[in-house]
C-alpha cells in the first residue's frame, strides 16, 4: 500500500500548490475573471515495478450556469494495489447555490470514500452572510457524518474595502490573520490557556517561519516572484528534512474558475507557489542528508497560458525504490 499512499500524498501537495496559485496577494474583493473556464480534469497513474505497484484514475467535471457561475463539481477516483486487496473508490460532489443577485448563498459537499473495507461518508454544508455593502462577513461550515465539526470564517475590512482581519474558529481553536493595506502582517493562534500565540514570522506579507517551539520550527524561502522554492524542518535545532521546488510560469487550471461576488481573496501564508517542474525531498537518515524523492513535470499549455496536460514522474528513492507515472489532461471552454 506504500505506493498508493505516496501517490495520495503527492496529489494532496499538488492540490495545495495549485490552489495557492489562485490566490491574490492584495486582500481585495475578487474581480471578474476571463471567459476561459475549466470543464474537465482527468488523471491516471501507474507505479512500477508492477509487482509492488498500483494504478488508478480520477476525473473532475465542472459545471456552470448561463451567467458563468460555478454550479457543480464532481470528482470520482479509483485505485488498486497490484499485490493485495487494497482498493479505493472515492466520490466528491459539490453544489453551489446563488441568490437572486448572483451572490453565493450555500455550498454543499458530499464525500463518499471506500477503502480497505471501510466506508466513510461526510457531508459539508456552508452558508454565507454578506454585509450591507455586499462584502462577505461570515461563512459557517458544518460537517456531519464520519466527521462532525463546525468552522466559522469571519472577515473584517478597512475603509478602502480591503481585508483587515480574517478569523477562523473551530471549537476552542482560533486563528487570526491581520492585514495592513491588504498585505498580511501577522498570524496568531489561540493557545490552550486562551492566550494568543504568534508562532508565525511574517516578512513582506508572507510567512518565512513557523515555530512549534524554540528549537522545533519550519522555514520558508521564496524567489523574487513570491513563489515558494524551499521549506526546511528543524527538530531540536537540527535540520531534519527539507523540500526544494522550481516554480514555472504556466497557469494552473484552477485560475480559470470564476470568483464569487463579494468574496475577498485571501492570500496563502506561503506565497504564490503555482506550478513547478521539479520537486525534491531530502531527509536526515543516519546523520546524513539523503534524497528520498524526486518528481519531474512536463507541461503543455493552451492559447491562454493555462496548463493543458501534465506528464509527471515521481521517483521514490528509499530502500524499496519505485516510480509513479502520472498523466493529466485538462479541457477548457472559450480558451481559443
């Protein structure tokens, strides 16, 4: 099952990086986007050697109304290991509802997952509240099923209409992002004793360090385009592992998704990372920093600069090396 899990982790990382690339650095309310829209995203993968590998495929379909509002996304994923009975079947369906003025009023998500004989179902409902100026003030997300949780997102604005605070609350956990003129200046988390902890170091609007303690922390390095190029994890003051990545200029498909009226675009903590063509992972093994993983990407882009296809080779270089080969295709409308 190792190859399957490694592939899942890799795809999760890709999702985070692609979504981060869609975020504005201004903190302003979202502006209309171009007519170019993603319609479908398909991917398939195999691992080798086949005797200890796995294979799978995934497809996401995006649907819009006559006003180009996103109304539905549906994702189906299937994978299977070659040497045991492990199988994964996963379905995620998200519905977007709008009021008479075109503002997003509700989002519902149904997540069904079957793997290794376990069935899990999670339903997520999110409702949105807007102020008199039609800017989003509160979003309440409620999960039910195998996971039960409520998260509240609150937004405050300055006199210029830019975000001044973005607050996330889940139970007794609270995180506050503070902005000045739309740029991130501080991130605080509420500790167990109710006191705010400033564990993040913010430099020029992006996080450069996250400290779990004085000697346990993570650092982040960026290029001159504010894109993440390296992340280092220190344990007891000693470098334990790090990631390196090489950003490229191609636009991820998610940048073609329409913005929601009245919603601020919150910049990600670790910069505008976007797509990259090389990703490497190193870890401290027997007091020696050793390369454990290398992923290389080859892209084609359409006339609007959006990624049209990706060929990925992910090589795991540990005691039992294997390679995951991934092919991704993207279909758009109105991108000529």
